[in-house]
C-alpha cells in the first residue's frame, strides 16, 4: 500500500540589513567603505550611479547628538560648501536633512571625493617632506585661504591641520593639495568684537585668539603655519616647547633661514603680528635677509593691506591724533558750567534775555570741543583701484572722504626721521594726510607697496 505523504517545505528567507545611509541614498549612490568615524557621524566612500563620480558621504544621526551646536555646525558646513568654487576644495554635490515628515532622518552631506591621502596619514607612515615640498603645500593652502577670506563675508576654516589636508602626487611628481572638513567653518560677520559661543578647532593648530572665541582670517594662517611646523619637524605642535608663547620649532628642523622666517610670520601669537593676509603670505618670497618689502608689513605693525583683483585696500587703525587732553577737559567743564548756569537761571524765573546772554559762551565752548575732537583719528580706509582711489578718515564724530585719480598718486615719505610721523600721499600738487603716528619702517613699506601698485596701472 502506498501512502502519499505531503511534505511541507519551509523556505528560509534571508533578511538583509540595510544601513540608514543606504536606505536614504541607495537609489542614487553605491555606498562603499567607511572612510572615517567621529563622535556623531560616519563618512563613507561612494559612487554616484548616474556617472560613476567618486564621492564622500558624511552622515550624522541626529538622535545621538546631545548638543544642538553640532547640528548647527553640520548645517553651516553644507551651506558654505554649496557656495564655494575652488580647485583646492572638493565640490559640493548635495545634502539632506530631517523634515517634518521624516524627523528621524539623518543629516547627509555628499561631496566630491578628493584623491590622495591626508597629511596625517603620510606623517603616521614616516613620510617627511623636503623644504620645497613643504613650501609648495603651504602656498597651496594659502591660495585656498586667500580665496575663502576674499569672499563676502569672509569664510574662516578654523580647523586647518594635517588630518584635513589631502595630498595627491601628480604624473609630474608634484604634490597637489585639497582642503577638506569644513565642519568648523565660520562666515565672519562685520563686528570684530563678537565673541563666538563655541570654541572650535584642534589644540596645537588653533591660534591663541580662537581659545577666546575670536577667530578671524589670521587664525587660518596660524593653522597653516602649525601644519608646516609638524611637517618639517615630524612633531605635533602640541608637543613642541614654547619660547615667549611661540613654538620653539627651529632647532628641531633642518630648513633655510628664509623658510623659517616665512613660517614664523604665520605662527606669531598675536594675529596683528602675522602676515597681513593669506594673499600677502602666498606672495612673500623666501629670503635669508629681512628687508622691508611690498609684500610683508613690518613686524608688530597693525596696518593691514589686502589685494583683491585690481584693488589695493589698506586699513590704518585708530590713532591718537594731536588732540589735547587738557583742552578737551577744559571745554567739557566749560560747557558743563554754562549749561548749569543757564538751567539755574531759567529755573529761578529769569527773563529770556538772561539765557540769550549765554549763547556766546555756548558757541565758544562748542567750538573748542569740536576743534579738539576733530583731531582724534578713529581709523582710515584707503582703497586704490586701477583708475581711482578713495580714502575715508574717521575723525571725531565725522568722516573725511577724498577721491582722486590713481595715476597721479605718489608715496614719498621722509623715512630718515625715525620717530612716528603722519603718512602723506601726494596727488599732483595736493597732499593728503592719511594717518597719524606711522613708524619709519611702516612708511618705507607703505611707500613701496603703494608705488608698486600704482606703477602696475599706469
């Protein structure tokens, strides 16, 4: 007898776990290997399905973030990268953020993947650059920062270090640099006194002013200088002793005096003692001597010069001017007495003729006060374009503005007199006093800087 037995076959179904990033972007990108991992996010390599473009995908899980500042920095990075266009910065591709419909979604930022490896990886492998290679890396970073700082408003990276610098060796054997990780980026607002709510950066590469929450374009110069110190010494800046608050790195490196001087001008503790700008640092030659040049301001100078396209802009800080403190005090007391006298007369019921009698005293007091106040220089901005120049000097409560033709400008100040003197520009037969109390070294530098710029446009 044959018995038919129905066998029930159980089909096993394999459950394939899909990562949140793949779930979000899998239709557009092939997600590859993990490139890095931080406290709140992971970065993956990826490939765009439409054209095979290699990308880096940074993902952040909002549920793991305890400080909303982290979310703000991520959003700011995406916003800033979207507006940037420089060959030394990987291109922005897209980003996504949680929405009302998907509040549990992740923040995702997709960028072009930079070829090469980070300087941190190369250093960890024992690589040491030659002085020429280190200089090339430094100048490329300065060129990138010059672009960022010339934007309106300026963009400050705030975290330049070997881990955020990707280098690739081209077919010609030359190193090409790209700057990554704009998570700490700041769009600098107009106010110089604003204190940041969060200190962002990496110890050893952070400029001293960043610890006070006052990052500025000069802070990026310090980060570049500290990175170069690490390259040529093989020692992290945090592990290098300091001498007078400055990294004492030269005994630990084998470099020329010119290179050392160039790097030292990047890592000065006070931002006003560094190069005037990333562009001036980029253009500065490496020389063993230390002449006053049109590219580099004298050490300790607070005058700032920048080039943008065909325009030279020089900012002179506030000066004391020639105002007499006793005269200002006397005129203030005079006005106070006349005011008290007039008010007392009116309150005691004196006739209107009596207050009118005080008018000449008011005129004399106000005249003395305005005369002395007008001598106080609150800063000057000089802008020299290809055809015209303009300078605006804030004196007292007003602003004095002058314009003229660039081709007629000549800077020929007497530098034999070593004590601070006014800086004067000649425009034909006219003489313009631009600023007070300028040192002989600064007058020499400014003469060379301005005359060189004017000569290029004649």
